[in-house]
C-alpha cells in the first residue's frame, strides 16, 4: 500500500512537470484556433506550417540568428579571458589575489537589476545601446563571475608539477598555459561553456533593456513581443511553434550533458 | 609558480577580464549608489542632487510597500510548497539507480527552459479559455473556473504556481543529495531504536538536512526577490498591482516613467532587503544543531 501510494504520487508529480511542456509541443502543430478552443484535444490536423510562419513572418528566425550570434560571440571571448584570469588566480600567489577573486565572486551575489539603470545609461553614452556587440560585451562582463568561479576550481586541482615541468623544458608562463594547462582543463571549459550558453540563450532582462529595436531582438525578447502582437492577430499556432524553437535546443544540450550539469549545479550550491 | 617575467605575465593575463568586469560591472555598481541620491527624470542631462529624498519617498511609497509585500508573500507561499514538495519527491527518487537519476533530470527541464517560455506557457494555462479552466469544465467543476490572472485574489497565487513548477526540480536535486549524504549508520541506529516513518523524519532526518536547508532557503530568497520576467510577462503586476513585485515596479519607474534616480533607489532598496534576509538566514542557521550535540 505504501509503495503504491508513493508510486502514484511520483507519477502524478512527474506528469505535472511534463504536462505543460508536452502541451506546448502539441499546441505547436495545432491550428491556432484550437489552442484556446479545445486545449486538451489532439490536433484535428497537423499544422507544421506553424513553424514556417513562426520562423518567417513572426520574426523568430531572425531572433534565432541574433541569439546564436550573441551566445557564440560571448563564449568566444568569455572562455579564453575567463580561463586566463582563473589560471592566474588559482596558480599564482600575489598580493591582492584573494581580494581580486572575492571581487569576481561577489558578482554572483547581486541581481543584474541593481545596476540596470547605470548600465543602460553607460551603454547609451558609449553608443552601444541597441547593438548586438554591445549586448555581447555586457554578457561577457556579467558571465565572468560564474566562469572564473568554476574554472578556478578546475585549475586548483591540476598538479603544479605539470606546469613546473613544462617551464623547465623552456616554456614561458604563457606557453605553459596555452600548451599544457589549458588543454588539461578542457572538461571544465566544456561544463562552464554549456552552463553559460544555456544561461545566455535564455537571458531576458538585460536583452530587453539593452536591445530595444525589433531587428536586434534575441529569442526570449522576440517571443515575449510575439505574445503581445499576436493578441491582435491571434496566430497562436506560430507563437507555440516559437516557444518550441526557443526551448528545444536547450533541452537537447541539457539531455546530452545532464550528469555534468547536475554536478556543477550542486557544487555551486554547496560551496555558495 | 615562479620563473622569469612572472609579474608581466600575471598582469597581462588578468587584464582583459579585469577590464571588462571593472567597466561594465563594478563601475555601474558604484554609480547605482550615487544615482540613487539624485532626482533625475527623462533622458535630459539635468540631475539634481537630493540627498536621501529618494529613500524617504521610497519609505512612503505605497506601491513599493505593495510590491515588497507581494515578494514576501511569494517567498512564503512558493517557498513552503517548494520545500515540502521537494522533500517528498527527493525521498522517493533519492539514490543512484538509473530510474531515479533519469527522473531527477526530468524535473530540471523547467529550470533549463527560458523564464520567458515558462511565463508564456503558464499564461496560456491560466487563460480563461486555457488548459486549466477547460480541464475543470471537463471534470464538471465549472464553479471553480476563474479568470485566474485577471482576478486580484488569484493573480499572485497563480504566479506562485508557475514559480513552483519552474523551481522545484533544483530543490529536489539538492535534497536528494542531502538525503544521500546522511550516513548509513545513522539510519541503522534509528532502525534499531525503532524510529520509523514520520518519527524518524522529524526527529532525525530533518535535523541532519541542516546545511542543505540553509542553502535551499538562501537560494529561495535570492530567486524570489529577483523575480522579474515571470511576473512581467504573466500579469504585468496587475490587476491593480495585486501581483506587482519589486523588480517589475523598478522596471516601470525606470523605463516607462524614466525616473532614473528613483528607480536606482528602488534597486538599492531591493538589494538591502535581500541582504537583510540573507543575514537573517545566517542568524537562524548560525549553528548546526547536530554538531552542537556531538
């Protein structure tokens, strides 16, 4: 009886987690009028053209490319400079090293909205407001805390002897890093890269404020805008296709790397 | 690490990260505290220093009080449900079996999906013609149907439900790891003493989860106090500010009303509340009850 009850509870809970996601998936191939007309019914016909309209007319294709550009652009700069800083902070003792690390980690404590007004005005003065590269620069800066935090953990655990041996062989500090230590930290770079990528792909608040014009919008902002504009056109089919386009890449990446992601989440939580 | 060119190496490797961080994180942070002492409307360059006026206005601002109250309500409502639910589920799916691991990873789906997707999906679930009302009608419970997000009594609880759905997976993982960390001997000793079920949970397990509980509560405070997208997209803080939270109010003041000075004061106010609650948690969890007894 007890086993049965806990099994039933677990089933009910699992279904309620999955239900909204599966409902969104089903609605994305429904004729728009049935999404609110008969929300529980299976689609009367499969409307895969919802995806075409979402991608084209509704502007989700352009937003997808913007998001891709912003995410990849951020990672290309963020990972090398984050790794460089993390390596020095993990392996080189110098005055102020602890304070500098604490300053970086402190960035994880406060919400972006604390600085949203000064940041908005700063970007405006630098003429980087409403530019994709402006958002990339901001994303790099705000992802550094977490990136440095995880990578310091990786570099600390690499044995010093490896770097010392490389330097005895005539490598300079920088060559030792690029040729020996960075390749060894690859698992860490992958984990932190995936984490950052998911977070950046999903980010809303900063993108909303810093990229006002429609042509530059990233996926989350584009979807949010679509929710409002579709109130007049009621093409709910395209909206739900858009929702699936936002979440599918993330869920696929997550499913591939879920073990690593769980470990990092818990490590962050237990230390933090 | 030693060797020639050490100082130059350290500086050159730190410089890029430090420059980005100083220019776009630290500098705006300093400015935030400074701006909050100015009256500054619109995009004009005219800033009038007003000392603590913004903070005095904040103290008397009914809308801010409502937003803060809603944040705290959300924290309590969603927090209690999340912790109770996460504990129960974690109890069933703890352990290293493949099924357990698979289920735990499913529960994190909502967490890796963008908050925007979560908000839009739940907006449609709570739509008067949406999934929830249609389900209630099909079950013959027409009397329970509501315009959920449009009714002042139901808007905030509806947002709380969406928040629980989004957040609970992380806490399941956390508590599953915590339960996993309880030494086998403790459970065996409890077994010998005849402590079972609820008795064992309240008298033994609950206390041993001390550090996990502290982490869970801290995360809850930070997550709830920083809620923006969920409320902004589901209800816009309405109806009549009944679901307004601090950050949606801040957004309105800054980017709808262009009250930049006052909005930064709001941001600082939000920050102070989060710090205050964090200190309270540190105080409440100041001693590990288990260690104290040992």
